[in-house]
């Protein structure tokens, strides 16, 4: 056998060990570069989807506000001047609205907040979207257009239906800045560029050079890619308006047809790859040089660790675990450590990709769940509001017709009273739910008999007719608790009403109060549709309800049981539910800490009500309908009533007349109700202190405290019960301290 010098053998060994490693690592770098490009495209595509959803949310919020504005009674009554004022206030409340415009079904402008009411109005801009909303009978977002004054605007239009026909089209002209604000609120890297276009691919907003980009089309390469990849979404490499190559992804909204495009500079991604190739090449070259130098000084002991190192380098390329040989040669040990570091980096990158994928999937599921919950709640709220409003509208129309006898007029008035009470309860439930969730309910605790509270709650429900089609079976044992009686009544009423909703007419509802050890236990059991097993853990969650038919005849917003559980917990108790399944009924149980029955106290005899005296009353209210109806009601009761439409005239009238009682709204123009109360209290020359009553739509506990601090004696939330107001005026209800 021909002998080979060790130096040459070592040279060959170094070459055999490092060249495969170089090739494998280069292939791995090329693969990682491809993965980085693919990851960049996926990232911009996901960002474009998220931003498209955010833009749809902003446009949907505008449509929702328009829908609420379109429900104004001024439109039903043809009072367009008042509607102009209402629309102007709505525009002022929205920072990015340029105008609110009301069209008739033929496209004629009737009201335009950019012009004074009654002034000549221009022709409609973007008439195509105006015709589309009348035809489609649903909200439509128009194209970016220039208005008569040369400013860009986005028309968001909603149809106003009356008698199942489009009577009006209500439009909000949205400034492009609103869309730009949505893009800027989303924190994307500074070198990314985001643009949004309307359905005609005309840019509405762009994060780079926003002022020069409005009204211009996407870059030609992006438009070509959109034609090739399809209308919904796609990604690829294009040149942006500035001529820079970018990874671009776009998403077209299914709701509006608008396109959201996101661009990531290619240079940034390729710079990382170049640095990796330079680093890799430098490392390989250094390893070869060190290997050849080592061949000059290292003997036969080098061959074995080099062979092991080569073997595990091949394993790294195959994705298998690697190990390094033990050697006293530093250069070989460095290469071995680099091999281990490469394996760790590969494992870390794979784990990071998996974590990002799981995070994206979880975020998408959460967003879809939140969107479904929003849609379901809005549908429920719309149903619950439209039903009483429809009944009130019908009753009002009947009262406006001639030829009705007294019985029919009484029926119509009864409908209005019942539906107003229903709307009031609905509003109170929503406010209570908000206060309960945020922990702002203040309990007025005192010793109460839970059985007596249950009897009163049943009597109230029966007198209102809400349980007339069911059989209530009470079994009440006297058990005392330290609690707020009003809130306990609310708990019991919500549980009984819930049982009524989900039970067949004629079925029995069992209400039991008894003591079990240290607890007072309230049970409400029904024979209704029961609760599916998957719904039991969530039945007390906000807005959760059982399956309903499309007609939603049972009503409700899914907040009653949430209040039950929260109020029970605030009293130191619990609320639970048990059901054997569908069509097996259900039983709700509330446990509260029981206390010893307090000693009996002598009861005071009731006063014989005195005949109401005629009083001098001043009403300060800016709503003309509310002001006049309240004035007529009080005059019918024999009082001398004066009115003022705003705060300043209210103070002047009060100082002149010195009334005994003042009923003051809080949200007054020119001077609010708090300032009115402070000025009245500070004035001199009054023969006696007047009774100040805040009559307002602000019904939170903080609003009540602020009213009392300003000098009011009584705080009453709208709509007020006439009987309660009469008691305050007659002095039978003591003002709160």
C-alpha cells in the first residue's frame, strides 16, 4: 500500500468534513430564505385581513349611528327642520363626519347639514350608490368622491324604511381621515405601507404620503396582480407608487368591496438573507483555513473526531438529533459547538413558527366569537326596541285618527303606557347589567324576611299580568337575611320571568324559600324546555340565552340571569342551576347567608293622605314635547305651572316668580341643570327654600350624587312614573339626604 503523508491526509480529511457541511448549510440557508419570503407574504396577508376587518368595523359603526338617527320621530312627523337640528348634533358628535344628508327615495336632497335648513341644496354626489341603496334596501358604502366644495368624502348610506318601503335615504359623508386614523391606530412596522381603496380601486387612505395619495389608483403592478390572483385576496411581489419592490398582500371586503393592501419592502427581508450568507461564507472559509493550518501540526488523533463531526453534520441536514465529539483540538470543538448552535436555532425557529400559528388561530377564533356575540346582541336589542316602539307608533297613529270612542282611546293610551314601562325596564336592566359587571351597584342592606320579599314579588308580577298564563306554586318559610330588599325583589322577579318565558302556558312554576343550615335558600323550578348540557356552564354569562325561534316572541336580552348571579355574589351568596336536559325543566337556586330574625318593632300607623294643594311649579326642559305634556299633566292636577326652554331663561323666570317647586332637566342648552340649581340656591330674596327636582335621562348613581351635590333635593330618572312625581310634589316622598 502506498503511503500517504499525514499532512495530505489531513488536508483531504478537512476538505471531506467541511465541504459537505458547507453545501448542506448553504442549502439550509436557501431553504430558510425561501421560508422567510413565504413568512413575509403570510404576515402581510394576515395584517391586510385584520385591517380590512377594522375598516369594515369603522364603516359599520357609521351605518349603525345612521340607523339610530333614522329612527327619529321627526321623520315620521315630517318635521325636517327639527330633524336637521338633530342631524347637526349627531354630526358634531362624530369627529370625522363632514355632513349628514337626507334624500327622498327619488334622490332629491331634503336636508344637508352643510347648508342652513331651507337653503338651496346641490345635486347628489355619487348617485350610483344612492340608487343602489334604494334598490338593495340595505346600507351601502359609496365611492370616494369630491363634493361641491371640492373636498373628498365617502358617502355611507342607509335606507329609512316606513311601511316596508324606502321613504328616505340617510347619508353620512365620512372624511378620508377616518380611514387613515384606523390604519394609524394599528401598530405596524415603520417601513410597511398600508393603503385602502374603495370598490373602484381608488385610494381612500395611505400611511405613506397620505395627502398626495387620496383619489389615486393603486400601482399598476398591484392592479395587475389583483387581476391575476382573483378578487377576494392575494399576495406577491409588486412595485409601490414610489417604485420600491415590496411584498404585497391585499384583501377585498365582502361587505363593501373595499380593498386593503399592505406592503413590506423586499430589501429588508433580503438584507437579512445577505447577512446570513456572508456570515456563513466567512465562517466556512475560516474553518477551512484553520483546518489546513491544523493539518500542519495535528497528527492522527484528528481523523476520528473529524469523522464523527462529519457524521453528525449529515444528521443535522436530515433533522435528526446531533452530538459533538470530545476532542482537545479547539478548532474542531468550535465547529462542533457551531453545529449544536445550528440545531438549537433550527429547533427554536420551528417552535416559534408553531407558536405563531397557534396564536393566529386563537386570535382569529376570538375575533370571530366576539363578532358573533356583537351581531347576536344587536339583533336582540333591535328586536326588543322595535316591538314597543312599533306598538307606541301604532297607538299614536290611532289617537291621531278621528272617530274613536272613549274605550278605544283608553286602549291606545294603555298601550303607550305599557310599552313605555317596558322600554324603561329594558333600559334599567341594561344599566343594572353594566353596573353589576363593573361592581358599581350600591346595596342598601337591612334585615329582611326573604319569604315576605318573595310574596311581594309574586304579587307584583301577578298584578302586572306577566304570570297570568302560568300557575305559581309558592312554598315560603320565613327566613331572614341581611340584604337589599329591592335587589332581592329583582332577583326573584328575574328568575320567575325566566321560568315563564321557557315554560308552556298552564304549567306550574314552583317558588320555594326555606332554611338549610346556615343558608337561606331560594328555589325557582319550572316544567319548561330545560337547558342543554353544553349551555349549563354559560347560562349566567352576559347575553347568553337558549335557542329561540326567529320570531323571538319570548323577548329578553340575556342579562337577567347575569344580574341574578352578580347580585347573589354581592350579598355573599351563590346562584346555581340544575337541569336534567331538554324538555326536562330546570331549577335555579340562590343561597344567601341567613341571620336571626330581628326583634319585632312597633309599626307606625299610616297617614291619612291629605288632599293635594295647588302649588306654583316651574318646568325647565328643552324638549318641547316633554315640557308641554308635563305642563298639561300638572295643570290637570290643579297646579299653577310655568315653563322655560333653557337654563338661563329658567333662572330668570324662577327669580321673578319664586315658585314653590322647580322640575329641572340636566342636559339643558346654554346652562345645564347643575348650574341652574347652584344659582337658585345662591340667590337671595326667596320667601322659602324651593323644592328642586332633577328630571333627567342620566340615571347612574354618580349622576344622582352629582345632582344632590349641586343643590337638588330629589333626583328622578326619565321616564318618570306620574304617581311617584305626584308624591314628591305633595310632600309624601321625603327627599334623599
